[in-house]
């Protein structure tokens, strides 16, 4: 197997895990009444602002350790999707 295929194979489990993390966050946001949708093969979560305006793009970064948004200036541990949903709901409500 060539090195490119090996690298792709190695990245799929992490992407699947990141996608699952974003699904959990989306579900928590839905429970708070925040509209969010998965995009690009579950690699990013688009969180809509309730009053309109530009949405917030949320990624899983730092090796899967954090949800991050606002060019990674804002982040919250992926181990706490409920807390991340609360922080994001407050953030998009501004």
C-alpha cells in the first residue's frame, strides 16, 4: 500500500470521531432551540444566529480536544458538549 493511501486510511477514524462530536453538539444545540446544521461530510457545524447575520462555523480541532470557532479564538472541550452548546447558544445570541 502506498503512503498516500495509508495516510488517508489513518485519517478516516479521526474524521468519523470528529463528525460524531459535531453531531452530539448539534443535538445539544437543538435542545436549546438553536438552529445548527452539519456540513461537508460532518466536518463542520454551521450555527445560525437567531436574529440573522452571519452564521458561526464550528470545527473540532486540536487533535479532537476542542470545539473551536471564531478562527479558533473561541473554544470549548469536546468532552463537554452540553457546556459547549450553552456557550455557543450565548455567543450566537449576541
